[in-house]
């Protein structure tokens, strides 16, 4: 009975978490599919991705890295790419590449892990997605519809909205439902301990265990990127990191149901087998030296699989309440908005929202002219440049805030990092304490800019203490590298004193 209760409780916890995590990405994917159809059009999409066997997947990978979606949110986009006649290899590459890395997640990951390992993960995941698309892709040019674009202005915006809403209540839910169901069932069945204890760097089955769990589970981009530095910290296999990124973040069961219906079982099996084989072949354990300390009590997989164990089944419902509380009212906005979109899409399909309930209704005008509206007027060049510049500034500002965290976030991270370092001073392998020293130095160096980006410009004392802390950490690095543990402990205490004063200077309690 406790096993059944744990399964049901874990299923409920994961269902809530997946709904909260995936809803913003699904909404973004629906909006992107509408914009692609209304503003780009099938012909330009086909030209953009090209007909080349290799160039198409390479272009698809480059385009995918610019769209921040998850493995479920990408499904409306790939449905539109396939409908537009984009070549199969390019579509399948885009389907895998888009969820894995984008500028925001790259900046977040670069703040917490070694850039060499991150670059290797990006390169190998790109190679897997491109090669799998080439293997599964068909030859020759793809054919697609040549529908006329909607008139500029309000008709074009209305057409995009109609397409997105109809898609929200259409066949995409076959694939979304398959992805959600598989993720909830697998996540509710697997305990965090299975991955925490079975993915250490010395274990030859580490990548395989991760692949078996990650492939059918759902891992959002932010959860995957957050787990990577934790895996480094606990000396887990870099091959398992790649399996988490490619098969966890990049793939879902929804991919397989969509691909089977779109391209047939044979092409789908060939693509899925290529993805799994290539991800295994790109195991990085022999390329990168592991760091950190192996600790089976880590909890960074709690956000990926069920935290409910059979012996603690009653805790599942408490964790469900915690998940809802943690998401807060703001976290429930996206699921509520998705529910509204589904309802509006169903009303459009039934014709209850007016006569123009299809995309095609907005592509043909009765008198050949655009429907009057504010957006029908040609925008002046200065307005276009202003909007483009403002959007670019907003993206750069968001990226800068990710790369340079606030003092509160920086000191919170440093508290954990320095505790890890101090516990590793006596380790026989210096790689672990040196790794955490690098993270500590990186966080300290970003303090002034991170504070200034929040318009809290640090004073002279704060800047001086941040500089003193960086100098103390460089000295601590020298002492640690020398192997003199007592001197390293003395250097740590000196750095700790500067750290405490620096924390107060930045106004962090």
C-alpha cells in the first residue's frame, strides 16, 4: 500500500511541477508557431533552412539555439516547420537542439561551472543533434504550401493569434499529452537516490543509468542547467551530464509520438536510435577529469524525479503543497494562461468567436486591401530602430543580469562554495578544492558589476573589500596548490574575515 501511495503521491508532485515548468515554454512555442506562419511564411522558411543534407541541420541547430523553449514547448514549432515543408533532417535537428541551450541558459551555466566543460557539452550536444538529423533526414528538396501571407498590420497579427490558439486546442496535445504522461509516470517511479548513487564518475554505467531515466522524463532547460554544476560538485560522470542534456532536456516522449505521426515509425526509430547512440558515443569521462567529492546524499535530482520514497509515502502530499507554495501566484499564471488559450482555441474551432476563425480567413481580403487598423500604417524608420534597439538592450540586460547575479545571490552561492572548499582542504586530490576556489573567485569578481546592474552602486569601501577578497582568494589558491594544509586553513580564515566584512559592506545580512 505504501508503494502505491508513494507512486500516486509522486505522480501528483511531478504532474504539478511539470505543468508549472513547461507552461511558459508551451505558450512561447505556440506564439512562435503563429508568428512563423503569419510573418515568415512557408516559402521563406524553406529557403532559410535550405535543401543541403548537412547545411540544413547546421542552420537548424543555429536557429534552435536562439529560441528558449523546452522539449514540450518546441513541439508546436516543429509542427509548423514540417507543415511548411522544411526538410526532415533540419526539422529533427531543430526539435532536439532548441531545448538544450540558448543564450540565457548558457550565461546561467557559465556563472556556475567551468567554461571548458560547458563548451565541450555545447559542442558535443550540437554534434549529436546535427548528426542525428543528417542520419534521419531524407534527400532532395522538400515541398510545402505556398499560401499567401496576411496583409500587414492587424490582419497579420490576428492571423498569428488565430493559428496559435487553434494549435493550442488541436492535435499538438496528442504529443504534449504523451510527453507529460511519460514524464510523470517515469519520474514518479524513479527515486532520486537511483541517480544520485549511480552516476559517479568511476561508474561505467553512469551515463546509461542517466539515459534510461532522462529520455522519457521531462527536464526543463533551467533545471538541467542548474543540475550541471551540482553534478560537477558531487564528482558525477561528465558522460551522464551529456545524457542529461541531450536525452533529458533535448528529448521527450512527445518527440517520438509527433515524429512517428509526421514521418513514420521507421524514420522515427532511426532518428531516436541515432540520438541515443551518438549521445553514448560522446561520453566525456575520458576527456574531462572529474572534480568534487562523491556524495550519495546529494539532492539535486529532486527537481527531476519523485522525491517520495515508499517508506515516506505520506510526505508526498506535503511536498505537493510545498511545490504549489514555492511556485506562488506568479508561477501559476502560465498554467492558467495556457488553460485560457486552450479554451479560446476550442471556441475558435467551433466558430463561437466570429466568422474569421481560421488562419486562411485572414489571408484573403474582400476588396484586396488591408483591414483598417493602427498597425496597418507604415512605421517610421526611427520607430523601427527604436523598437529594435530597445529589444536588443532588453535581451542584453537580461543576459547581463544572469551572468552577474545580485550581491544577495552571489553571497548565497559563496556561502555554499566556501563550505565545500573548507571540507575538501584535507582531500588527497587537490582538484576538488581548486575547483571550488575557482567558483569562489568568479563569484567575488562579479560583485561590483552585479550590484551596479541593480542600480545599487557599491561604495568605495565595498569596492575595496571586493578587491581585497579577490586578492585573498588568489593567495589561498597558491597555498592550496602547495599542498600545505595548515597554511591553507590559515589562509581560509583570513579570507573568511574579509568575506564577512565585504558582505556587510554590500548590505547583505
